[in-house]
DNA sequence: GTGAAAGCGCTAACAT
DNA sequence: ATGTTAGCGCTTTCAC
């Protein structure tokens, strides 16, 4: 194992002070160009690498952003991560990623790690059972910006990045109504999560605005997984009369539900129209292709990191911006078209 | 913004030296239990948080693992990440994740960042055009373990974690042959990538071992994306005679190809049997459900981190283990069953 | 069982 | 344009 080269070694080699070396390496303007070049050359020749700890220790900044996400392996969340990584990387920030596994307990532990790792900022999509946010207090107290995305909660000192879930669900439901559906089931996730609660709201408002009754019995809450979709389908098949449409809060669940309904002999959209949520690639492959709400995960990741960096650079107060809402739109495909398209 | 508490503050508060505080906080045995307790109490009461840089700077270890992945937003890669994060988190390691976007250029840049961030170990799934591995030399020189997974390359100083792609593809192809298929197309990805090259090999060997001719014209290489699948389907439809089976090196591509073939009026598996690769959840939703090779991404992530940590802890030489091969198996579903099952 | 002192490598005042 | 000095917060000899 070789000895680690420091700026002192370079300084000695070039015949200047460590300060000058440090400045040159950070591309400080007040260093002679020739000196700089000599320093660069010597550095690379000696196999120097900067020591980020030492620098961090001195500067009290890590250039690291922490991310706490419920579960990495979903299409939506990994798209968000991809967008985050891209922007962070371009801006010279590292991303430390951890999973809460959807539990508050692990979220608390991860928040602590992030805090001790002294991340410059934190991005969080909340665990489903998180109600109390005291584990983020240390960040607020220290003025470290915390930004919530997708699964968010109100907090006076932080910004949330979301889509308008109420409006999106409203549009999805209205679309079904416009297709002539009158008896629309909604499959929802854990209603503690803002996202699902708001989609339920949108569904409800759309019904009411179109003079259709809102019936609790038509709202099925499930884990929005493969099994959830299958169970929901079984419930639907027992309904009298059968609904003429189903709006599901998640594509993967929708697709499995649709499959189960088809297997029971129903035709989609003939008997039952279907709409999902997320615009997961899976929606374009199933038969019929699934109408869904496009949820721009990649952009959300980009916007989240960009906003965070803006706050950190300008030292502006993160609490001034309450919410950033991204555009989302209904993508109409075969599964919901009862009428010919026009 | 509050003042940061250090061990000196605690030392003053308790009336001992900073040394003792440091020892107590690290649970050093040679500290009086009562002193320890007093230190713990004071620390938490003062709102102390340890400064990882300072500690890292001193110890020359970061407890951080770097990950360089081609693209985060694929089902396979995000499963791997999820497995990695789980094990790393449990072992008290942070994960710094970066994407190469599949290009060597970004891979080089990311490797540099990881090196300067002084990760204790590095996990890499290579970019497709990476041939020369000199950008990892600094790690080897410094004795920092580098572990490749999935998209790997031979290197005397590092371990690779893979599945037996040749065998898996062999089994998939043999299965098709056993179903009576004689004219089997293989859709492959970039053959520079070990994974695809080996699957092609397995396909070829299976044909040869069953006295079937290997024909270059039946091997189609594409981006294994939605478009790739559709283009491949178009090529297949122009073949004379039509093949009786297609083995695709990736599920998402397979599923899109299958859809295009069905839309052209072919029946699956009646006219053409299909097998994919990865066991993406999508395979269970499409019609017919897709026979595929189960690729245990989550486990691969777990094993990768666990192995890396073992090397780091025991300081054993990573070059002693050449390859870790995980189990993978064929999952037979509807898309390949020409004969009744038995 | 505890402490004094030195130093990990860097950078930001403050000089010059 | 460059150098001097001090210190970021921690851990680790070495001493008692």
C-alpha cells in the first residue's frame, strides 16, 4: 500500500506553500497560471488525491445529499433516484441513499445516520406510518434543508414536491364518467399516505361534481401489490351490480386486478373500464393497454435535487417555498375507451 | 443556528479529559462504567452528534461503500440496490450511489469521485463500452477492494458476482427444444457485455448439443428496450420460414416483442414459443405469462455488500476469490408450453 | 482508569 | 500573487 500524497508533498515538490497548492487545486483566481500548471502537473504525477474529510472538516460542508426512500425497488422510486443522481452528480454532490422499508422505526434510524454523516441536505419520501416528525427536528434546528417528495407531510420549515394528486385522480375519474361509467370502484392504498388519501378525494369530488353518489362500499383499500390487485378483483366480482369501471391508485396493482377480472370472463373495457396511476412501463404492454396518470418520477428527482441545491447555495430559507407541484396528465389508452375516440 | 457540540464541551461538562469522552463514546472497555454513563447522559443532554469527518480523517476509514451502476431505473438494478442498501445499512455502512449512464466516460468520472470520497470499497456493474479498466487501478494500488457484479470483466485483483449466464441460457434454450422447437431465434443485447455474450453462448451450445444448426441469421442484436423488441418482431415476421420460438435476453424486450408478434396475428406459444430473462414482475402479468430465467437481483446486492464487508473487515485479499456464482433457475410459464405440462 | 499532546490534511484569516 | 499561522474535531500513542 502506497503512502498517501498530501498538498504538503506537492508544495515541497513545486517549491511553494501548501496554501498556494490548496488554492491552485481549487482553481482560485489569485494564483499565477504558470504556478497553477506546475502544481497540477506535479499533483497528477505524484498520484495525489484530495482528502475530502479534511476539506469537509475544515469547510463544515460535505457536498453530500441524503435520501431516505421507503423502498428502492419500485419503478417509480428508482426513476426518482435516477433523476436525483443525475442532477446531484452534475452539481458535484454525492448521494447517500437509504431505505426506510416503509417503517417509521427505520426512518428514524436512517435520519440519525444522515444527521451524523452531516449531509448538507435531506430528501425524504415518508414511511407510511410516520405521523410524528420529531426525528427531523435536528435538521430543522441546524438549518439543514429537508425536502419531502411524493409521500409528504406538512411542515412549516420544509418544502414538498408533489403532483396534484387530487386533480389527477379527479381527471381520471371524470374521464371514466365521460366514457359513460356510472358505477366506479376505486382501489386505494394506505389512506394514511397523503398520496392515496388525495387520490381518493379527487375520485370523490369528480363523482359529486357529476351528480353521482359517492359510496364507501365502492372504495377498496389494499396493499397496492400483485396480491392486492387479485384480492380487489375478487371483491369486485362479488359486487351486485358489477361496477362499470375501476380506478386504481397504482399501475402494478391495476394490471393484476385487470388480469384477474379478465380471467373471470369480463371484457375490458367493454364490461369494466380501467384506469391506473403512475404510467409504469408495464401499462403499455398489457392487453388492453392501460389508461393511467403520468407521474413524472425522473423529473421529480431532478427537481428535488435542484431545489435543494438552490436552497443550499443561496442559503435562502427553505420554509419560504411551501410546495412545488409538477405537471401530471392523464394518458388515455385502450382500457378505458368505451366510446370511439374523438 | 446552534453551536455544534464537541467532545471538548462534554469533557468540560463532565469534568474529564476529551480522551476519556472519546473512549467512552466508542465504548472502550477501559473506562469506568459510571464515568461512561455520566458522559452518555451529558452528551445526549447537550445534543452532541459525533463528527464523522474528524473521525474519518483520523482513522482513515469512511464506512462508506461506493456503487457505480449503469442506470438506476431498471427493475433489476433497483432490486440489486435495494439488497445492497439493506445489508450495508445493517452493517453500519453508507452507500454512495452513482450512475455511469452506460458510458465509460461517466464511469471514469464517477470512479474518480468515489476514489476521492475515499470509499472503503467499490461495487461496480460496468458500462457497456468499458474495455480498459485503468480507471480502477488507483483502487487496486491502494488496496481498496473492488467487486464487480452482473456486468463484469476479468481482473486478477477483484472478485465478480454473477449468475451462470451460459448455463441459464442453455437451460432456457433446451427447454424450448424439449417443447419441440427447432427453429429458435435469439434476441441479444450488446455483445460486448459479458452477460449477453454468455447467454448467446448458452443458446448456441444447447443447439449444438441437440444436433440443431446454429445460424447467425437467427441471432438478432438490439437495444433490449421497448423499441428493440418491436424492431426484432418486425425482423422475425419477415423470416422464411417463421421461427417456432424466440429466446430473448431480457424480459422487458421480450414482452414487447411478444406483443408485436401477437398483434401481427401469431399465437404464443402455438406459433411461436417465447422465453425471456430476469423474472421481471412484468412477466407474470402479460398474456400469456412469460417463461423466463429468474435472476436474483436482490440477493446479488446482498451478497455483493456482504462479501465486500468481509474483505474489508478481515483484510483478506480480495483477489483470492475469483468469482461468486449465484443460483438462477428457469421459471416455466405459459409462453413456452407447446406440449401439455407433465 | 485517566490525561497531555500531537497530528490526520485541509483551508481561511491575516499578513506581506 | 504568495506565505504564515491556526484550527476544524477526533483518536491515539505514551505516560502516569
